[in-house]
C-alpha cells in the first residue's frame, strides 16, 4: 500500500487514496458525535483553518444545530477576512481545439459536431475590447490542450496582446491563465509574461475515476496532472488556483482531495493555493449530465463552500456562471469571494454579442447566470456587497508567501477595501447604467467614511474624487 506523505513530490503519496478512504470512513463513523463537531468548530473559530479530517467530519455531520453553526461561522470568517467585497472576473476562451478525451467536456477530441475555433490576435483584440467595454479588468484565459495549435508561444503572444489593449478607459490589469498541465520551463515563461494566477482544475482527485473519464490524450496521466501545481511553483508561479468539478464522483472524495492538495502545497512550498474553484457539472453539447450520477444538491453544495471557507480561510473561493443567480446568492453568503460575470463560454463569444451565444453550439458548458455585468454589479450592491475590480496584489508584488503573510495577519483587508471602492468608482464612472450608478454612489459615500485607518481613509477620499475627474488606476 502507498503511504500518505503530505510533503512528497509523488501525487500518489500526497493525494493518497488510502488516506482519503480512511478519512471518509472516519468522518462517517463520527458523524453523530456532536460534541466533537462543536470542538472542531471552536478550533475553526480561531481562524487558523482545519485539517482534511476535521473538515470531512463537519461535512458528514447532519445535526441541524451543527450545520447552522457551520454557516454562521463561515459567514463571520468571511466577513472578518474579506468583508463584503466580491471580486469580479470573466473567462476568455482562446481556442477550443483539444487533443484530450475528457468525457464530460464538449471540447474533447472525438467530438466532431462542435465548431472548432482559435482566435487570431486581431480577434483577441475584439474580444478584449468587448470585455473592457463591459468594465472587466481581470480575465481568466482558457484554451484546450493542443501542442501545435495552442502552443505556449500562442498563449504568450495572446497574453501580450491582451495587456497591450487600452480601449477608452479600459485595461485588463490581471490575466489569470487556465491551460493544460505543462513543464517547469513553460510555467517559467508564463510567470515572465506577467500572469496573475495559474489555474488548473483537478476535475476529480480519484485516480480510478480520473482514468475512466480521461481515456486519451496527455491529460490521461493522473500523476502528471496532479503534480502540475508543484511544477508551476517550481517555475516561480506562486499564486495557483485549484478546483474540482463536483459531480464527477462522490463529492466527499473530491472535497477531501482538495483539502489535501492545499495542505500539500502549504507543506512543500510554504504557500497554499491562492484560490479554490467549486464548479458543479453542467449540460453541454455532446454531454449528458445523466451520465454523471454524482450530482451535488444545493444543500450539500452550500455546506461544501461553507466548510472550505472555515478550513482554508485565506484562500479565495470562486463560483462561475455555471451557477444560477439563486445558487450564487446562497454561496456568496457563506464564503465565495470571487465570481465571474456576463461570461461567454464559447470561443469569440464576447465580440459576437449575446444573441449569438444561443445559436452557437461551441460553448464549453451552458451558463445558468446570463445577466449582463451591469445587472450583476447592481444585484451585488442591492444585496449589500461591494463589487470589486481590484487587481492590485500581483502588480504590487504581493504574491505567494508575501500575500499569505499579510492575509494571515489580517492586514490584506486594508488594501482590498479601499481598492474595491476605487475600482467600483472607476466602473461607476465608465460603464454603469444610471440605476447602478445611483446604487454605487450611495455605497461609496457610506463605505469611504467607514475605512478604519485614518490615513487610508483620507487618501481614498481624495482618490475617489480624482477618479471622478478622470484619473484612473490608483491602488494600495
Ligand atoms: Fe480539452 Fe480541457 Fe475540455 Fe479536457 S476539459 S477536453 S482538456 S478543453
Ligand atoms: Fe485581491 Fe489583493 Fe485586490 Fe485584495 S488587494 S482584492 S487580495 S488583488
């Protein structure tokens, strides 16, 4: 039997099947122990996180009192670390050519019915202008795996193009990248190109299920894929984003795997993941989700998010437009700190405009939340959140352990809060509808006076004024 070793370089040791199975068994056998669950919650309330075993026990516990305590603790930790700020981003699909055989994704190589497309640099310009004109400042680049068509040179050139475009007051200030697992050398190139976070979803941590769902292509190598974040870190990328596609297998397995992955990165590199994404599987062309019978109910989904929030308090948590308005509202309340808005999941979807999306069959998945960015910004403001277009940290060199040590000392909020206000003011000036503008004005006037640090308050007040007069891109 392969032994569990959190610091190992080998995937089978740090995402250890025996340890995950033993954790699930331990959690099931202690699931009625309310006193133990409450002891774990008391520890979690100190904000230092939980081990995968402790978190698994909370997830297994169905006692209504414990479940409500989990939600309330998740809310208070979120409030303490992230306040009511929600960071906004949009995905940008560069190419849906792919040589892999992922059975849950319509871009898989065997799908002959989906239109294939790869954006030229000119088409990327059009996409980026459309995104800037909505108000986006932060993108997640997406591309299928194809060594010839989607080579690293193509990705690097695309990143350069994106950063170079300044349409009216628009700018993409942070490009996160979600491309296939690659080599240390190529991760170094991405780092040098100035990417923000490198994002790669594990899909499922179960090796057995992973190998069934990935019958062909380089991605079929579970160990190479699972060790990708280690190579990214060795290549100098210290902000990495992990995630599992819930619904591919038993959610308990992937929940424990995600936390073990986070523990591994922390143990080996001294920095845990920058973000965790929690997508749930959605229908798409050539994909029938009835083939995946591990669907996660809303109630379980909410618990997964809340327990992740308290288990890894300093890791941002992301939900996409795969989720509906209602379910996004539900998880924003218990821990999500970043959401996408007005997303198009097809190649070239932004410049084509909204109507085209629904006649175009090239989307990676159906979106559940199809509102415009302005509608989402207004909705967040109505709910009492502050939509933030902040991209400051990596531009100020606050990445990896620098970021984490500020976060753990509770000081990152001193940057996030005024940055959220200033970027919301930019959005308000440049892109908001009259209704959203009215909501934003009120929130900004109230919030700036609530900033606790007097110096920061004064500077922010002055900068908000200057943004109103046409200046842009202030940051702490
Ligand atoms: Fe290709 Fe990614 Fe889709 Fe797999 S999930 S088929 S690697 S685009
Ligand atoms: Fe994110 Fe840093 Fe901006 Fe805070 S200050 S919202 S952590 S980029």
